[in-house]
């Protein structure tokens, strides 16, 4: 209920920097067509209200939901959702091909999951006015540009940094959160034949990010929270480890998800790509015994983009 009332209390103009999903757009279109304000405040509380009053509010809600259904069923909305879904499927296929190529190349992978971002200003941490917070420079386009530039430097520095040089492949998914601001979810691939201690490499990489950002950067190191996960898709993963590879694939599906309600407009443009990944590694010689069929080869993948 609070989420519903928060949405009805926000004007679409206040979200001009965001591209809302088709579902949210239908919500606001329906809201504009109503001739009365709508909310759920007090509707489900044990209060002595007349049946006529409750019926009036229920009728308004029913009318609102009907308007949403009509817009959701329109050809325009269906085409837009299909296009959004296809983009997600295409991204997922590309990420899967990269991961499969890495397993073909190195057989064992040391997979790191790290989020890169910036420290959240105290005034935003303490604030409860999320819409007003969006006017803060922390949420400006300059921060996205800076994040991308710093990660470009991060990747370029692999040439002369002994830790970063171990990164063989990568996937970055750029997102924006009302509290977290701009950040990047990263999957970093190291060769399991060269590197074994995922905790060590993840820690060193997070420390390097803090140094690169002059102390203004922050990270979330999934390797430090491995004990919280019932199933692991990070750390050392062997080519034939079907369970871990399946969990890793679920992580790819999450990164390529198509159901974000609010997307910072720049992240949905061709100028600022929301997903960046490395090129597939070159294949080694085919000489020798052929490897067994991968448990997550295209014929075995059951979910996501087939």
C-alpha cells in the first residue's frame, strides 16, 4: 500500500530523467484519465466508514484498474514490451557466449562478483524524500560519465598491474538506484589454472577501486558474503560443474533482466550502454581429446534467451 500511494503522489514530470517501464507508463496514463485523486490510505483500516463511502472508493479503484488493463492490452504497449524483452534476450545470449568461450579456453574459471560505485552522501543516507534526492549532484549524468571513465581506466590498467592483469574477461551492467546512485554490477573472469584464491583477488580489486577513486568509491564484494548464499555461482567453477554453472547463468539472467521499472534515461540510450562486456577469448588449438558436452551448452539451457 505505501508503494501504491507513493507512486500516485509522484508527478510524472518529477521522473523526467528516467524512462519508466511500459507498465509504469500505463499506470500514469490511467491516473491522468481519472477525475479524482486515488489512494489506499485508511481503506483497509478498521474504521467506521459508511458503506456508500467505501463503495465510492472501491468503484474508483476498479475504474483505475480497468484503465490500466486497457492500456496494457494495447498493441503499442505489447510491441514495446516485446522489444524490451528481445533486447534482454539478445544481451543474455551474448553474455552466455562469452562465458562459454571462457570455459572452452581455460576449463576452470575463477569468477568474481563485485559491484562498483561511489560513496553515498550523508544527506541522501539520512533523507526520506527520494524524489527530491534525485536533484542532488550525486544523481547527475556527470556521475555516470565519471563511473564509466574510471572503469575504462580500471580495465586499461590491466596492462601494468599484476592483480588486474589476471582478469581475462568481464561483464559490466550499469544501473541507477535512488539511494545507491550510479553503480556497475561486474562479473570478472580469471583463469582457474593461474588463480585459486577468489577472496584474495576480490579484496585486492576492491582496494584498487578505492585507490583509483581517491577514496570516493565503494564496492560490494560478493566473495565476502559467500556464506550467505545457499547455492554458489562464484569462486572456482570447473567446466563440468553443472550446478555452479547453472547458478552463474542465473546471475547472467539477472544482469540482463528486462523488468526494471525505472531506468535512468541515459542508460537506455546508445551513447551510454547499460551493458558492456569483453570480446570472447581466442580459441586454442583443437588438437587433442575433445572436451565433453558442456552441461550448459545451448542444447541444455532451459531458461532465458534460448
